[in-house]
């Protein structure tokens, strides 16, 4: 695998991991604050204001998560949190492997460059040694 190919895979994994992390975060907010939102909606309007003030962060997180998941799920009813976590773990393992591969290729490239430079230096020295020495004085 080339260095560029490994680098592009790492970029794609990072993008997908970021998406999965966002999905999982919203799913967790949805499940964690669903009961608080249900209670908020079941209260009479006069008591909702006070309850909302106490739980504004949770209610807002739930509503944001619900809106996000409605857009992501494309009409599906169940949220595949376990599948997302499994995919994230698999991608993290692959990313670590590719990262090691990338570091190995980088080290290999540096070693090849060092060898190439040494060979070039030896060839230059050999050329200088083989060339006849020009005399310093000119004959007239």
C-alpha cells in the first residue's frame, strides 16, 4: 500500500468515525432524556414553564437529538445504536492498523531516501576520482 493511499483511507475513516460519533451522541441524548421530555409534555401548560426552566438542557438536547435522528433515519423506526457502536469499534481498529502501516511506510521511505543519498555521494566521489587531474600550469 502506498503512503498516499494509506493517508486517503485514514481521511475516509476519520470522516465516517466523526459521523458515527455524532449519530451515537444524539441517540444517547434521545434515550437518556426521553422520559424527561415525556413528563414535560404530560404536564399542564401552567406547570410546564417551571419544569422547562429546571430541565431546559435535557429537553433541548432531546429535541435536538430527535430532529437530527429523524433526518438520519430516513423513516426507519428503530435506532441502530448497537450497530453504529460496532461499526465505530471496527473502524477504530482498522484505523489503528492503517496508522501503523502509514508510520512503517514513512520510516521505510526515509530509509530509502538515506540510501539513495549515500549511493549518490559514492557515485559522485567515484566520478571525481576517475577524472584525470588537470594540470595547473599551461604549456605554451
